[in-house]
C-alpha cells in the first residue's frame, strides 16, 4: 500500500476546515514528527513511514479556513522488509482546504522476499501473488535501485460532521532495471510501473465524525493507473491493459485513542481500511478471488518536538 497517504488521514483529520473541536493556536515555528506503522493483506505488506520536519505559520488567524496556513520542509524515511526509501519533501498549505506536497526519494530494493521483479513488457508481467512467488522461486528477483519524485494535491472540506477529501498523487519513477526490461512491479502500490515514467493515484474519502471528532467512519475509493509508453507494450498489450486503471472501494475507520495537542506525543490514531478490488489484472478472480478484500491496519503517532508561539 501507499502507507504515507494512508497515514496522513489520521494525521490531518483534526486540521480539517471548520472542525467541531476548537484546536489550540498554531505556533509560528514548529518542529514535528509523525510515525506510521501499517500491515496489509492482499497484497501482503509491512511498512513504517517516519517524517521529521520544520513548519512555519504563514499568518495568524482564528478563522478555520486560515488558521492552518503554513509552509514546511521535512525528511522522510520509509523502511520495509524488502525496500527502503528516503529523501526530502516540502509542503505548502496556503488555506485550510488545500495542501500541496513535493517529495524526492531514493529507492533501494534488497532483492529478498521475491522482490524486486521486472519484465520485458506488460504482456510478460505476471505480478499477481502466484506470479511474484513463482518469480521468486525461479530467482528472477534482484536488488534494484532508483528514485521517485512525487507531487500531491489534496482538497478537504467539512460541513458539520461530514468531511469530503480528495488526494491526487503523481509519481515519476526512474529505476535501474535489468537489461532489456521496461516495466517493474512496484509492490508498494501493487502496480505495474514503467522503468522511467509517471503513475497516477487518486483517493477520495467521504467521512463522518463522531464522539467529538475522536471516531471517524466513512468510505474510500482508490484509483491507480500507470502511464506505459509504446516501449513498455507489445502486440497484445492494448487488450491486456483494459484492466487499468486499478480501482478499489470500501469502508474506513479511524479512532484517535489519545489526543493532547502540542506535546511531544500529541496524538495516537488507529486506522482500519478494508477495500474490495473493482478492477485489477490479478485480484478480481484471475489470480485472487474478488471476494478477498484489501485490508490495511495501522497506528499513527504524531507530536511536536519544538514550538515557538
């Protein structure tokens, strides 16, 4: 899964415009952190996302639309059993309903746990669970490296206890693949990805806040699509790619089990996401039964290490 976007749901829920709970004043300067640990199934995965960074308040206001205006820079580290990602990012939130993020990450796959896997073209890419396992058994997986640049635009708004949120992510990958291969399986996103090219991810949430905003229930629709050029395709690929974009939908629950804003440990959030694949080349009956859901369970910790009012 993309654990980062999953984690940020818990991190930003209390900063949604027009929150029913009055938050404390935003400091002028702040160094904060977040750490999110998540486990998933279908596909199986384990990931930890750690961010630490500095934020500067753009303007002082008690109005919900303006009080979270800020700009920041941070360093992010994402280790998993099979891959590590690290690099800088910058964020701009000019108004409470919109946030923009730009991130660059170095990526290193260790060549274990059946990853990473790359293919000559889309037709030869068997990246369902059984295909990845078969590739690992045949020792076609290998250690690979490269980088990814990510641009994120997020819109969120609230009317009473109802929140709508849409997050669009564009990822450019540049990976050093095995000679002759043009595509690779990005297990983070469960998606076939070009050696050098763009991938688009969109997550749309409809949420309802309960218990003074401590409990959030709702639903998420996820859409992902790679942009594969002619070099990544062969004769039959245009028909095979009818299964793009990948789509999932299902319920989401988040619970703030602890909340004390401004402290070194300010919030602990548990998040559960259950989605069924609507469209997928391997998870709608081709390799895995469509009735088996994608499930992600995570815990997000956030806090402030330094604050200047």
